[in-house]
C-alpha cells in the first residue's frame, strides 16, 4: 500500500512540476514535502531524470506564454495569487506573486480604469504601480499589450461620445449614461486624452513627444471637428427624410394610377 501511495505522490508531483517548473509549488500541490523530493531525487536516478524532463517541459511551454496569468488551474494556491515569472536569463516558472508585481487581478483593475479614463497615469495610480512598470509589463506580455490597446480605444470612444453629447445635447439620457466615462473626466482632460491617443485609435498625427501640449489649440480643433461631424449627421438625416418623402409620393401616384385603371 505504501508503494502505491508513493507512486501516486510521484505522479502528482511530476505532473505539477511539468506544468509549473517550480519544485516548491509542485510539492505543495502533490501534498509532499521538499525533503521528500530531495530524498527521492538523491536516491532514485530515474526519478531525478523525470524531474529534469518535467522542468524542461515546463520551461518550453511557459517560454511561449503571452500573458502573466498562468491559467485557470493555477490561478492561486492556498489563497495566494500565482503568476508566470522569469525570463532575462532566469528560469521561467509559475510562482507566487511578489509585492509590487503585476498580477491578473491588477491587470484587470488597470485596464478597467484605463477604459474609463483613457489615462495611463490614473490607471497606474489605481493599482499602485508606476507608469514605467506598466509599459515594461506591456512590452513583455503580448496579451496584456493587446488588452491595453483595446482599453485605450474604448476609453477614447467614450470620451469622444461624451464631448459630442456635451456639444450637441442630442443623445438620450440612456445613451449619455452608456458612453460617459467613469469616473467623470473633466473637459480639459478629455481633450488632452483625445490628443494623446489619436495616433493609436484614429491613425492621425504621431505619438506625443516631450514637447509642451497645445491644449487650447487642440480644444478649438476638436470642437470644430465635432461641429463638422454633427453637420454630416444632420445632412444624412435630411437625405433620409427626402428619400422617404419621394417614396411616399411615388406610392401615392401608383395608387391613383391603379384606381384609374380599375374604373375603366
């Protein structure tokens, strides 16, 4: 019975090791001690070889990871968050998150704030991490960078819709509530964020450098663009109404023609 139990422990440990590359976490998942691992590794060459193969498999699989989240089965261990960690010459493995380290939970909070404000500095303040660390994290993890871009686009369109609603008051209360950023972005900051991200979302201009921002000029340009957009909308409405009127007139003429034919 002891041999069967030992075999089950070995299998569980090796399976967890091949998924995480971390001996400590694999031992905890398999309910064995580090001393148990050390003893079997030293006394059993076959077990040692299988451990090395499991670590190599984990390294191969995790090296291609595009996200810090290690997967649903390894989201946490004993209430502590787990992340994919390593690189830059260090072994890539699943490990416990350290203080001031990006985790799936912090990523989600950062992106939620970014989608509401389109402001990277505000989103970093919401998670207590620096702007530099955010850009470094995005450079390393492709999935986070893609979600970042999607959040910027969402925030951009929210702010743009809010400014359009302020300029025209044409949206219904429900529409205004759906598009308004949360927390509310001041009008000055709203124009600034549109300027900062227009090259990413609209493909206009270029990424802002370190030169001073043209806040007042930008505001005038944006207001003019909003007015032009509303003129186009009104033009489409008038064109659509004219089409309806022509269509109604045509149907009335057809009705008179058929009535005249029926009277003959």
